[in-house]
């Protein structure tokens, strides 16, 4: 559900799966397709092709029916179009909303799924815009922003203000990756890589006992949209996601506006961070928190992650002189190949 921008470089994987050859009785199978506005690739090792493409596509269509802003019939669009009141949720919507509230509280409001009106106002929404907003427009929209304006009780969402609208694009794709990973594991697959729009989950090792190797993208230092593989991670299990400003932005002359919007001010974040790569146990966690890291200074991001279990971070940022630098948590460094 990550957006694709007109006139901007978008989509494509943030990682390169460096697969090895098949070993023993297990064969390597790869499924590729298109969903949620981007490409997906699923690679797994099994005795036979137990997972079919039509099954994968069917699962992703169900998730889209729940949470895609680009499907007019989706549940999220019905909620956004509805006024103040209560709305019954399906299991996918409930799971993502429950996790969203947890990250909202942990990040002290940095992560906020009610930013939908701001996302649209700044030109990153479903509808095109013909100008950047002024302070009066931002102030008006802020009346509709804040997760304190919604409540979750069991499988029911309550909107306490009729103008509140929800945008799950910062977390739903990670959730989709986890759902596909669970599908594979329920089918008896013990070695796999699931990649959807650059969000990735791994279960290993490979059948030959070696860890999975994942290449991390790094934007070019010259400010262009060029990217390359900067480092290679070796992991046996977990999820990796990246949030970045080098692919998704809008430009007005020399000014670049990030698609990461501060729900407390109504304006795009400008912290100097170019990209944040998160390693976590599952993709919904990594996907949600990579947006949080984009709202921080580099040093603050490292301190934030160091206080949390089962999470590591790699940050690329511009220092005060404009030089591109990187930093990472101690645990992330241990995941890099020698």
C-alpha cells in the first residue's frame, strides 16, 4: 500500500535477495506478482511447489478490500467517508489498528494514522493537488488529526470527530508481509524470503545451513535519485523495512517536501535523516517504527532503538554541513556480513 508518485521514482525493492543454490531434497521456488501498487517476490525452499500465485494474490486482494485507500469499495474508505460513530472491523483492520495504537503510545504521538487529511493536503494522497498549503489550510486540517479522536474496543472502531480520516499506508504493507509469511509457515515452509514493495521478512537458514543474505540500498551521495547496494546483512530470521525520503518527495523550486508528515505540527518532517532501515522480529513492527525514526535526529534515533528489545536500526542522514553520513545501533552492526 505504499504509494507510487507521478513523475517520481517509486516502487521497487529496497533490498536484494542474494539467493544460493538448492541443497538436498529441497528445491527453490519463486513467485512474482504485482499488488498494492508495487511488486512482490516470494522465494521459498520446499519439496514441491506447495504455495501457488493465485493463493498469494487472493490474500492480498482481501487485505486491499480492508485497508487500501485506492479501492473505493474498501472498508477504510467507508470509515473515512462516514461521520462520527462506530464501525465494525474485519480481523486485518483490527490487527493493524491494534498495533498502530501501541506504536502511537510508544512514540508519544509521532506515529499517527489519522494523518490522512494532512497527507492529502500536501499532495501525497489519492487525489492530485495544484498547490502547497498555507498555514491557514494546515491549521484547519489539524482539527481533524489525532489518534485521541478515535477509540478501539474489540472489533469496533469509534470516531469521536466526523472529519477524522485514517491512513494505514505506513504500516499495512508490513502487516501484509507478515500475513504472507504466516501463510508459508502454515504450509510447512521453513525457509523463505517474502518481499513486498521493499518490506521483507526472512525465515532461514537456507537449506545448506547458510544465513540468508540481504543487500541494503543506499541513496547516492550526490543528491540524485540513484541508489546502490551499500552493505549486506546475514540473517536467519526476522523482518527488514526501510523508510526514506530519497524516492518519495514533492519539489517546489529548490524546496523538497518529505512524504513523512508531523501529526503534531501539520508540516513535513525535516530532521536530516534520508533513510532508516529497521530490523525487527516481524514486518509490521519494522514498518511502523521506520516511520517513527524518520521523525528523529540521527543520534536520537539510535538512543530510541537501543532502549527497545528485538529492534535494530541503520540510519543514513545529512549532517549540518550537508555531508551524507550513516550510523547504526550496535546490534545492527552484528547483522552485517564481514
